């Protein structure tokens, strides 16, 4: 009897542990957020569920502040749920302390190769500690939860963003910040003369960051600005401002002086006013092309941009590993609901791939995406109607057809201000796409789960390259082919700044280990690498030392 009872108890305990383990897997935030980081001012699990939403703050001159009015950010997954947070709606009349803060920064920066050089080492240590913190499971899950509540994306996608950010920070630990400011010397024309080339900061700078990567993009640009000796004001997207608010608390916790960064939450015109009134020396902008062009005009070109990306993928004639290529195409087009500047916007597939059944595999893969695991998610910059209207216009082109999608999601509660559409692919014949009356429509970026698909034959690669040449933005691209002749022909005649080539080529992917940014535009900004940081956040200064007047010098005749 005792043995039977013991066995029953053991089974019940095992069942209970299994149940709790399964629940933890389904809800990782509950598993890891039993205690919050000591510096945190919010609990991600309460965002969009608490009747009192988290109130995001501004940061200026080392003080956390608020504004007279606020913007309410709705729950992007449930129109009936409480708001996620409120964000300061800072007005022009409330900009005075921000103007004071930025005007107090000298053009020579907070540090440079000749001034306050200990700060290079200080930021190496801050970066190391912040990278270690983000690698802590509790803290990484904290940011995953905050990201998912503001910009819904799958747990894997959100965790990938946190990991890239942590790896970037660890890359610049120790001496690697001062290595960014490495100078070079060139012998002069005579004894005592020597020229030194330095990387010099701009001083007061601004960062305008997008919603889609609420941690990775602003952190990588912010830290680059700080590493090089600038004083940045960060203006994040309102929808996800709480993510960077919390990251600044983390930076303060690991030793960053509170006055080194200002955080401004406001609408676009107010940020523009601050940039102009404070004589900001450089603005780094990531976002829409329309806003980028406005800023460039208003600031007389003092902007580094990483704007729209209508990104292409070309599948060459050599067909192999069809399942892998179909999976990568699905990921590139529809992960994060297509809300990546590197998302696959158009697919040029050689006819051989269509004959191998690629399009059916794309449809099958897309059909597995759902709201429950956030493998499909709300579109935060387009409404459902605007996306479906775009599809309808494309279908007016002769020969075009819906391969899959072009429908509203079933059984959702996404607010009407956002988009809720199935992963969509619209086929347009190549010859029709290239017509002047159609090309602009076919290459209009829809920042959502939407792509154009077309096919070509061996004799039509010239038309594919023509299409690539006519596109206006050149961020990412992929040449899916192991045929060296085909690869070379495409790579030699295109310009996209981040291009993958080979069987595993993709359009998405902005890790910390290689350059990510556009090409073919003198205003283009990179991100993530030492080269990107130096290009965006510093300028060249040449100092020529000329110290020795020869004893035999005689004043020459004036010229």
C-alpha cells in the first residue's frame, strides 16, 4: 500500500512539474520575470493589461522629466485592452532645457583624441558592462517582453534583436572604443613637420530612430555617437519609446553619466524645431524617405540617413535546396510582419524555380504564420484598407494575380489604426512591371507582409538588372545562386549596400559582425561596425605639426 501511494504521489508531482514547465515554455516572460532588474521602472507583463499605463519620461540635463500633455499608445494586439503606455507629447514651448543642453556642447565634442581621453576607456567599460547585462537571461527577457508589447514580433525575432545588441556592446568593450579614434601620421616636407589625421566628433548630435527595432537600431547608433565623443539627443518612435527609456536606466546603472544623453519624446515637427534651434551639427535618421528628405532640406544636408529599402532578391537559374530557399524567402518577406527595412520586397525568380514548385512552397510556409505566436503581427504604419487597396491597384496590371494572401486576418482584435493582413504575394509579369506607367506602383514599398513576385528566363536577365537600376533606394539585396558567372554578372551591375550572394543568400539580417547600410547615396548611414561608426559619428581632422625653424633661415622675398 505504501509503495502504491508513493508511486501515485511521484506521478502527480511529475505531472505538476511537466504542466508548469509547459506553461513556462508558452509564457517565457512569466518564467524569467519573477524578479525585475533593480533599475527597471516598469514590468513588461503589465503593459497593455494594467488600467494605469506606464508613463514614459523625458531625460534632459541629467533629470527625468515629463510634459504637460501626453500621447496614449494603444495595445497593438487588442483594441479593447488598456493602453500600453503614455508618452510625453513635448511641445515647442517645453524645449528650452533641451536647447540649453545641446547648446552647451562645444563643437570639439565631450571628448576627442586630445581632450578628456579617459572617456574612451570609460565607454569601453560601460559597453562591456551593458553587453554583459543584456546577456543575462533575466535582463534579456525583460527587454524581449518590452519589445513584444510595443512592437509585436515573435519571441525568436525579439530575442534576436536583444542578442545582436548585446554582442555589439561586448564587441566594443576594453580598448575597442579608443581604437575607433585611431589616428595616422604622414611625414612632412621638412625636418620638424609631421601631419596627423584624427577622427573628430561633431559635438551636439541628434538621433531619430524607428519603431521596428526599438532596441537594436537606437542602441547601436546611440553608442556609436557616444563612443566618438558626441552629446546626442535621442528621439525614439512614440510607439516604442519605453524600450529606450529602460535601456537608458540600464546605462546609468552601469556607469554612464546621466548628462551624456538626452531623451526627447515628441512629435516630428517638435523634434525638427529642436534640431534647428539647437544648431545640431549632425542628425542620424532612420525611417521613411519622405521625412528624411524634409530633414535634409531643413538642415541643409546635415543628415546621415538609413531610409527606405525596396529590397530585391534574384533566384538564379541553378535550382537546388528548394525547401531551404523557400524557407528563407518566407523569413525575408514575412518575419516581423515584413516590418524590416531589409525585408524582401520583390522576388525575381528564374523560371526554373517556378517549375520546381517554389511558389507553392512559399504559399504553404506563409499559411503557417499566425497571431498566436506572433509569426504574423500588426502592421504599425499602414491600415488594413491601405494595404488591400495597394493590392487591388496591382491587380489592374495585365497578367497580374494574387499568389496568396491579400486578405484581412481572421478573428483579430487589432486596432483599426493598424494593419491586419495575411502574408501576401502578388505576381506581376516582368514586361508589364517595367512599363513606365506600372514601375512606380510595383516598386512602392509596403512596410508590411507584402511582396511582388515575378519570373524571368535566361534571355531576360538584362531586364531584371534594368529593374534593379531603376529602383531609387539600395539597401539590401540577395543573389541566390552558386553559379559564379551569374553571381558576378548581377553583383557587377548592382549597387545595394548590404548584398548577400550564394545559395543561402538573404535580404534580412543586420548582425553586429558586418556593415549594414545603403550604397549609392552620399548621405547614407551605416550601422554596427567600426567603419560605420567612424563614417557616421566622426569627421576627419588633420593637424600638421611644424615646430623647427632652421638656424640658417633667411627671410625670402615676398611672393
